[in-house]
C-alpha cells in the first residue's frame, strides 16, 4: 500500500507540481528580462534627451567661440595644425585638468602675428546635468571614456573600459549598465568597431524595486510549497486503516496548476501597468526637462529635444502641434492646475496614446503624448501565453497517457 501511495505522489510531482514550478520559473525569467528591457529603454530615453540638450548647446558654444577666437601661438606638432593650415576651422572636445573644454581653431586673419592661428575655448556645456536633474536622475558624461561631467551624486566609474565602449558602439540603443534595468549607457555618436567619443551613463537616484515584485514571487512560492505538502497529505489518504476520503490526482493537481496560471496572469497585468506608468513618467520628465531648457512653449523644440509629440493648447484651441489632425481630443483635455501636471489617455492621429500636460505661464498648456506601448506589452503577453500553452499541452498529454494506462486490456 505504501508503494501505491508513493507512486501516486510521484505521479503528482511529475504531472502537475514540477511542470507548474517550471512554468512559474519560465514566467519569472521572462518577466525579469521584459522589465529590465523596458527600464533600460526608459533610461536610454533620459540619456538621449540629455545628449540632445548637450548637442544643441555644443553647437551654440562653437558658434560663440568662432566669433570670439583670438590669435595665439600653436605648437607646430599640434595634430590640428595641418587642417587649420589648409584653411579648415577645427572644433573639438579635449581634456583639460579634471574636466574638458570645447575648443575652436581657425586660420589666421590678415594682420595676425606670423605662425599664429585663432583659438577660443570654453568649459563643456552643463546641459546634460540640467536635463538629468530635471528628470530626477543621476548622470555622468564621458569624453573618450573619461568622466568629464557628473551630477552631485555621480554614477559609474571614473573611466569606462574599452570593451564597454566597443559594446556600446555595437548597440542599437542604450546599453544596460547594471542589473534589473537600473541604468543605461548611451552614446552621442555610433560607429561599429570604434569607441564613441561622447557617452552618458544615466540612472535613478534610488535603485528600483525588484521586478517582478517580490510580493508576487513570495506568494507564488508559498502556494507551491503548500501544494507540495497538500499533495502528500491528500494522496496518502488511502493508507490502510485511514478514515479519510481518497482525493483523486486531478483534483489535487488543480492547486499548483492554477497557482502557475495565476502567476502568469498577474505578471502580465503588473507589467502592463508598469509600462504605462513608466511611459507616463517619461512624458512628465519630458515636460520638466523642456521647462528647465526654456523650450516648453514650442512643440517643435519639445519634440526635437525629447522625441515625444507635443501640442500647445490655449483656451480649448490648439495653437501649434507636431501631430496631424484630428487635434480636437487634445484641445478638449482638462487644463492642469498651475505648476502641476496631469496625465491620462487620449486618441490622437497616431492612435490611442498616453499624455502628460503642463500649464505654462499664462493660459497656454503644453501636452506631450506617446502611443500606448502595446507592442512591448503584447510581446511579453505572447511569451507568457506560450508558457501557459506548454503547461496545458503537457497536462493533456499526461492525462491521455494516464488514461491509456488505466484502461483495462480487452481479452
């Protein structure tokens, strides 16, 4: 009799409990990968926005230096001398002390001392720091792998390894720099096989919570442990002399199977909510960065800086927008209180979208919008569906095999 009990319990482990545990593990791995990818993409956006601000200020700085360049004596061995002697104007970033500077070299003008050329230099623009601070993040800017600028709470090492820079040059977007999507490394220029000259490392001020949430993982683990104990107790109910009623294997198997399916469903729901909340947060950050840069009143400049669509509304009428018609849904959005943002969903020319709105001085409201990130959530949902389908297929095959084994042979 004990051998029968052990056989039934072993069948329970093989048919239901272990496959359910495998399904939960697969869902957990897929969830961590999806959360990390999304968080990395979110921080990549922050880094890209900071680099956009840096590049815009860099162009303005070079134009200002070009107008202010003065004659100076230059070492003939200077690498830029040959280019300047051919009549080219050279602008570059170069290390200076513990930081770096923007440098402009120009050919001499009539009347300049012989052997001289025109030079002007200025410290690096701090636009990335302003953008990172407005976005509530930490940032370090690297010039040729060396940290040249950083927020007060610096992020990353003083020097980036060459292997990291080469990996960044091959990445299509940002490069995750730590576990759980808690930061990203983003390059200003991409050339496969060549280390980028300018890159930023950006991340949160406070490390993010583990994903999927620990509460979900802990609850699922406890339910599977409970299923392990309950299976032994219930499937041992037909021990000789026991007054307990025998419970069939399919009934006992419901607990681990529904635990696994519940974990997959809840993971999908939580990821969907996290993606929507994260996208809305980036829209709010976009408005904060645009305000800090003084461009929030221009939808075109907001779009150029952040990559999000932008619309300026005044008294229920769209004044300017980077979107095409219809714009009436955007015009009808409720205006947020002064110094506050509002957010929600709206239908634009791009389809169902998330938005964040900020009241500007006066009666104007700037609205940043982005399409609902359905592609990302649907990709994760398909992965979880495949895991659930594999679990269901195994249960069907196991049940069919058990049915065959239980069918008495005909004489």
